[in-house]
């Protein structure tokens, strides 16, 4: 399409911004993140080199239960419950928009660490703020081209004291 220079410029700008954002929190202590929720009785946790784990790591987070490599591993509900007690935040807990819906989906969730803290501040976030006209989750559509916006959201959640503003692009706190 004869747009190589334009594409290179866009890529370069996103890369520079991503690295600038990442540098804001490099010396901050890591926040512990519980990621995902059970699907058909299996709790999938992405490996440390997975796209999502890397974003969380670059934002100053540590995905609890993740293992070496990029492959996801499965943990049981008991392990997830134990890890939840250490978690500072819980990301991607299913398609829920409220803590009430989350608790109703599984009786154990009411005792998960981030749920117990959720009456004080939001500690549970989903990446479903933006939906496409076709009903898709824009996080998975435009987010892959704008990892800088995802990183900005994650930093704003994990370290609000360094955030430039409090608006989020892809994430929303469960009410």
C-alpha cells in the first residue's frame, strides 16, 4: 500500500511511549496479581513470557502462579484460593462487571483476597471496558496494536501515584 514509512513511524511512536511508561515504575516494588478465573474447572495461568504476563511485569506486577516459558499452565481452585490471599489485585476474572456477580458465580470467590478488600478500593479489574460493534472485546482487537495503552492502564491501576491521569482505555474496575 506504499505506507511503509507511516507504519514505521506509528510503530516507533508506540514503542518509545511503551518504554517511557515502563521506565516510570522500574524501581517500584512488584505488585502481586491474580490473573483469570476458572474455565471448565481449570484455572489457566499464562507463563512468564506470555504476552499478558509480560505486560503485567512491565507494569510492575507479578503474575501469581506463572511458570517459566510462554505456555499456560493449569492450577486447581485450592491453589488459586491460596494465591489469592497474597494478591494485591485480580485481573480478568471472567466477564463480570460487578463484585456481586463474581461472588454469585462461585461461593469460594467471596473469600478471595482481592474480593475481601474490594469494599475499600477497587482491586478487581476486567479488560472489557470497550466492546466493538460486533460484540467483541476491543482489548483483544485494537490492544494488540497499542500495547502502550494497555501498559498505561495497568500502571494506572497498580501505581496510581505515578499515573498521568485516572482514565483507563481498556480496563474497568468491578463495581
